[in-house]
């Protein structure tokens, strides 16, 4: 009886040992690798999500930078357009007369489509010459040379193109003329006032039956445009 009981116990222990070994093998060779694979996948997913978040942030930064660049470019194009855009230029000039109470008599374009690098800009510090010259016979002759902008050539980018024009106006008085000039300078497109030539009523006007207080003036203006790549 003792031998039979001992044999049964040995068999039971052997079965338990085999089951334990089988369970350990299943865990070690099946479950544990799967758990490691899951952990690796979770780590990979976390890393991928982090990369996606980084890429999204970079895209947002690029879009924000692009928006800023587009806004800056738009603002620059308002000041220096990509074409001559004469229609808007004339419209802006005409609008100033209604604001300032100064009547525009004419607008004459003297120079346009000239590159700064090819232009003959006058030196603003150079001494001015009289517009009238004396010929050999002693008579005075008027100079009809085309007006040239007085902007210093070295102060401008050589790729810019110039548009120089004269605005002939009639103002009720000097204050209205000054107001007109200030309105031109307020135009969003860059406007450089080159020359202001005006004449005040003479003494004989004070004794005239119908004295005239109005002032006629010629305002020379230079503006620019740039056809470079946007």
C-alpha cells in the first residue's frame, strides 16, 4: 500500500511539474513576446503621434509665416505696385482736389518706364541753373527740357522704375495749396514731391476792380513701381 501511494504521489508531482513547465513555456515563448510587441507598438504609436504633432506645428508656423509674408507683400505693393497702374494713380490725384478744395487743371506725364539705374536724376544738392538762357543776340530763350526728378540716384534701388509727372492746379489761397500737397503725400502709394512752382497775385491785383486771390501752381511728383518677382 505504501508503494502504491508513493507511486501515485510521484505521478501527481510529475504531472504538476509538466503542467508548470508547459505554462512557463507558453508564457515565455508566446505571451511574453506578444507583450513586448504590444509595448513596442505602443511606443511606436506614441512616437508617431509626437512626430505628427511636431509636423502640424511646423505646418502652422509655415502657414503663419506665409500669411505674414503675404500681408507684408500686399502692404509693399500698395506703396510700390508691380505695374505703372496709371488709372489708379490719376484717380488718387483727382480725389485730392475734392478733399483739399484745389482745382486740378491738368496732369502731364513727363517721364515713365525709366529704370533708376538708367535715369538721369538730378543731384538735389547741386546748384540750380536758370531756366532762361541768353543767346548770342542777347535775347532770352526759355529752356524746354523735360523735368527730371530731384531724388538722389544713390538713395534708390536700381531696379525701381520711375514715373514723373506735373500737376497744374488752381487754389483759392496758399493754405488750400498746402492742403493739396499734404493730401498727395497721404496717398498710400509712395509720392515724392520734387518741385513746387507757384505764383502769388501781384501788387496790381490789389488795385484791380475784381482782385483775384487764387494761386496757380505746378507740382512735380515722382512715384515708383517694381516689376520684380513676387
